[in-house]
């Protein structure tokens, strides 16, 4: 990976500018043009280095509700099931664990009723798999930045 891409990845995950032309501000700092920054971000998204670029909000403060869901998925059906689960706009994370409940994802919705509807729909579309829906008893906010040097 070229050094400008590494600099850009480190910059946007830790210190994304909040202004009308954030890519221009990044470009000036990295001695690039705004167009170069935008094109490099597109390239990094296309190659899978960037999955999502966007803000993170405290959904509870905004009136939303969320749950952590865990589902048992047979190994041969993981990719298809992940695509289905990820197609829902309220799914923010989806990852595999070495456990009977091997696919875990978070789901956010505007209300408990909407969330329950989405959970039931996902469960039905996934073949009524064994699923747990867990409410948070304590909220943890983790700020993780990855130094991509040496990628």
C-alpha cells in the first residue's frame, strides 16, 4: 500500500475534519488535491480497506433502541446469511465468533416495536435459526484507531 493511502487511512479514522469541504482540508494536510483524496478513498473502498465512512452517534440519545443479536449459522451458510443480515440498514456490526452462536450483530431501530419487527423478519428470512436477542445492561463506548503502518 502506498504511503499516501496509509497517511489517509490514519487521518480519516482519528481526525476527520468537520467542515463543509473535509476532503479539501485533508488534501491540504497530506499535500494532495481534493480530487486525489476523493479518488483514493473510492479506491480504498473498492479494494475493501474501507468498509464504511461515516459518523458514529449515540443512538440512545437520539431516541433509538438497539440490541445485540447472536445467531447459530451453519458454516456453509455464513456468507449468504451475513449478506442478508447486513442488508438491513440498522445493522451496524456483524462478526463471527467461535461459539454455538457464531454470528453476532448489532441492530438499531427507531422504536422497540420496529426493532422487534426487524429481528423477527431477519430470523424468518434466515430460516428461523436459533437466535438470542440481548439488551444492554451497561453501555461501553470504545474508540479504536488502527495504525495501518506496515499493511
